[in-house]
C-alpha cells in the first residue's frame, strides 16, 4: 500500500462510517443530522492524515524485521481502521480545542462552534447564538471520540493499552496547556512538557507504536520507535509553532500570526522571552493575545527573528530530526521500512502547512 | 449479589480506576491531577447508580430463563465493570450538560466548570475565569468518556453493538434537546422524543439490554426488555420533570424549581402550555428561563397544578409503569429476576431525588 493508497482507504473508511451515521441520525432528528454532517465535513474535507501515515510506517517497521511473522490478510484493513480511528480522535481534540481557544477558523473553514452560532443567528433562534454553537460543538466532539472508540473496538486486543494511553495523554496535554497558560507559566520547560503530551506522543509516537503493535513488534522495537516518535513529534510541533507565526495563511488555512493573536505559549515564544532584550520581551508580551495589526505582527516577527528565537527553534528541529534519523538508521528492519519512515520524518519537519 | 453489594463493588471498581489515574496524572502535571481529582469526586461522591442496577437486573432476567447456560465465574466482575463504565459515560454526559445548561450546582455541589472558574478567580490567574472553567470541564468530560470506553473494551465483544448505540443515542438526545429548544419547539412530541433518546434508552433500556446480553439473552428477550426499558425510562424522566418543579432542594440537590429557572422544555411544561388557559400559558411562558422569585415559582406551580398538567404527567407515569410491570410479568424468567426488576421499576418511579 502506498501512502496515497492508505490516505484514500482511510478516507473511504471514514466516508462509510459517516454514511451509516447519517442514516442513524435521520431516524432521530434534524439537529442530529446537522451535527453529523458538520463532523463529516470536518473530518472528510481536511487533515493531513499524519497519524495514519505514522501508524502505517510503524507497521512496516515491525513487518520488516528479519524473521517477523508474515502479516495476516486483513492487516491492511486493520491499519486503515486504526488510521480512521486516529483521525476521529483528532477531530474531537480539534473541535474541543477550537472552543477552548475561541478560534474562528480551522483548516481554512469556520470552526464548528462558529458554524452553529451562525446558523442560530441566521434562523433567529432562541437563546444565545455563541452558547448554542459551543454546545453543539461540545457534542460533536463527543460523537467523534465515541466513534473513534467504536472503530478501535474492532481492532486486535493487543493495541488496547497503547490506544488507552494515547487518548488520556492528548487530553492531559490539553489540560497541561490551559493550566500552564492560566498560571502564566511562560517557561521553556512548560512549553516542552505540553508538546510531549499534547503532540509528540499523540501525533507521532503513539501512532507509530500502535502500528508497530499491529504489525507484531516486540517491546524492544516499540521502545526504539517511541524514542524516534518523540523526537519527530517535537520537530512536528516546533514546525507548527514557526508556521503559527511565519506561515502563509493561504497555505496553513489559519490567519496570519494566529498563535500570537491567540497568545499561545509556544517554545518559539518562550525562546523569544529568553533571548530578546528587556524592551523586546516586554513588547512581545504586550502584543501576545491581542488583535495584532499588520505592523504589530511585523514587530513581533522581528523580535523573534532578531533575538535568535526563530533560529533556535530551527536548530531544535534540526537536532530532533537528526536524532530521529539516527534512530531510524539503527532500526533492525528492512531498508524499505526505514526509507518509508525517514521520508515521513523529512516531510513533517519541512512542511509549509 | 444484592443491590447494595453491586453498588459497593461498582464504587470500589471506580475508586481503583481513579487511584491509577491519579498516579498517571501525577507523572504529567498538577493541572491533570486537579482535573482527575475533580472527576473522581464527581463520580465517587454522587449518583444513584441506576444504570448499573438496571444492567444487573437485565443479567438476572437473562440468567433466570429456563435452560439458560450457567453464568461463568467472572460474570459478577463483568457486570461491575459494565456498571462502572456506565457511570463514567453518565459523568461525561452530566459534566458537559452542565456546561451547556450553564448550571451552577449538580448533586448538591458546584458543577465542575464552576469549581474551576472559582479556582481561577481565587488564584488570580490569567484569562477569563468562566472560559477556563468551561475549558477544563470539557476536557474532564472527555476523560470520563475515554475511560468509560477503556473499561468497556475489557468486556465480552458481544456487548459492543449495544454499547455503541447507547453512546451515540445519549449524545443524539442532547443534540435533539438543545436543537428543539433553540427552534422554540414547545410541542409534547418534541419533549417525548428527547426523552426516548436522552433518557429512556440511555438510562434504562440500554443498560437492561447490555446486562441481558452479558447474561446471554437471545434477541427475543432483548426485544422484550427494550420495550420494558423504554416504558420505565419514560417514567423515570417524567418523575424527574416533576421533581425539577416540585422537588425538595434538600433532597434533590438541585435548586427549587430548577427546570423552570433554566427554561427546560419538559413534558410537564408542554402539558402546561396545552392545558392552561391563554392567560396561564402566557404567564408560564414569561416565567420560564428567568430567575424566579418565590412568588413566581408558586405561580408557575399553581398554573401547572390547576391546569391539570401535573396530574397528566402523574397519569403518564402510572401508565408507563403499569405497561412495564405487565411486560415484566410476562418475561420468561425466574420469579426472582422478575421481582428484582419490578422492585427497581417501583423505586425509580416513586423517588424523591
């Protein structure tokens, strides 16, 4: 299965799930159908499918070990199901995160809570439109999480421990994130800790592990992949931090400088506080979490660039990628599996969206 | 296992889960520990354990069928696990529902989102306290849902279809509820429809079914129990509606006339609109969803009582209970199992909290 095949098959699996869900929803009532449609659009029209690709790479590594048992006939089905389940967990995380961050756009479209708030306004419905939008979005995210687990239940029982940890970790990472922000913890340590749980484990290390366990990996191999995954997850998130400040909105689907507007405490910003002079750091702090003008944004970018914070983050990405590639080289697997994982490693660390 | 034993064992199972979760949370960070503690308090300190009791009754019915296979040794463990899992789904539903309804209290204590908003205020943390409270509560609910599924994964695979339907139904019921309210649908039909999905299936019919499937029931018996469960679920919710208007706050743990203050579109209120004269209906509509004074509350109660709405709801409860008891009498099971289910039926329809 090529990467494109996998992405197609995950898409197809998700589309089938939503066809069934729509039929169920129609039996219950219009509000359920509308919520289901909204989730279907969210899941089917966007997303890079990074987690399914890492799961497949993990399976390939396990399968490529000399003397590994041949993959059963339904191994492709399992990895597709796992990929679809991971995308649904991600949908829950993003839909709820967008409520928490009060985000207006996601993947270039209005966020789920904004869509339903707008529908409430347009229909001149009863109550507060924003509250209605958030309420529907809470339930849409819940549906995504429940349906993710429905898919995962069909997978071999040996993946259960990693699946369990993955879900708890991503929620824990979000709690850590909002908890650190509320407590004004601007330290690099706090930002890195959030990454480990909210992104590195959940986006890379756990999908790799889940795929490897599906492929029959032993504990030693799973441990090796975990270290690689944490490096790559860190690199992935740091690239995200850079894109959140320097990214092209036409490519990222998010507003320009979005992370600064929302006041996100990223590693990039923490490096900025550490490295800028007192005046620059104070100016940066004053701009964070405000509706920045073009001039403000240019200012913030200049502080982060001139202080060396941007360069420091690029260096961290390079170091994490190098460490991961070193680990990949040493994996006791086939050349093909190593190449598959290394290609993915390069791709996620050098992306524009 | 007596009812009291079951409740104790479910409590113990949940306590064990939270001990493990606290240990994991401590490794991640304080905000995760605080969220875990809050969920543990919510789950362990409250709740009538209605769903576990119905699950156990369903198992007893299946087991009491002449010629039924003997229950395996771990059957008690399974019903305890199922009961704990149901309580966690319920925790998710309530914590998220309380955000949606902007409720201040639940089970006699401040709601989860209010607890964290208060903590934010007390600590003079950064950002908006109410938004922080709601954000944490969204994630606390998500954790409850994820952990419910973690428990359910350990159960025999034959329960998966009913488990899946139950989770989708309760979320669909909530969507229907807020959707009907936003669209100003005050009809009896809408209120009854919400009950079927949000309460009757989820609180009684599905737990009964899940227990019965665990106990080895065939499709015919599951169908009989489903009809009984929907009757009892309706009666349960209608009693809740009456308690929401006439209940004693010291017993219900909710403010006096809470459903009127929150403007909930219940069957009781729909009956009130149908049965009161034009003046009474207009007065009731004007009071709904406002901070009622004691005099207002007395007024609203008088309209509902004098119009015959309260009596109509009591009649509906009696009819649903009679229908369920008739169904229970006809179940092809042991006298003991029939008695267990009938006792539970009486208990939930004649409760004060």
